[in-house]
């Protein structure tokens, strides 16, 4: 399991199974490409309020604010990607605490 989201060599790696409940994470080919639909609202939810705050409170040009937020979003992308995958699998796989790996 990859504990560091910023390990660029293994950033896209994912365990085959859950260590707790033995859930298969390889559901079907391309399953996690749907997580893109989750990451977009996360990025928007982060960017718009911060953008407005910085735009109203700071005296930066539009170009400087754009570069700051592009850097922020690109820097947070590994973390956003992990949360998006977790939300995506949570939508389609029901968690049953009674079924634990023994």
C-alpha cells in the first residue's frame, strides 16, 4: 500500500484488496475513471471560494491569482485523486461491517 500520495513512481498504485474487509478493489477495467466525475466538483468546491476570497481581499492581478490556484490544484491533485476514488467506490460498493476478513 502506498502511504505517501506524493510518491510519483507509485502515485497511481492501489492495493488489490482491502486489508480490513478483503473487498476486491479491481472491480472492472476502467472502474475508477468515473472518479474524474467526483474530482471535478471537489476542485470547484475548493477553488471558487478561495478564488473569490483572494480576489476580493488581495490586490493581485487576475494572472497571478490564476497561477497561484493552478499551482495549488496541481499540487493537491494526488490527494484529490485518492479522495475521489474512495468516494467513487463508496457509491457503488456497500460497506457491511459484519463481513470482515478473519
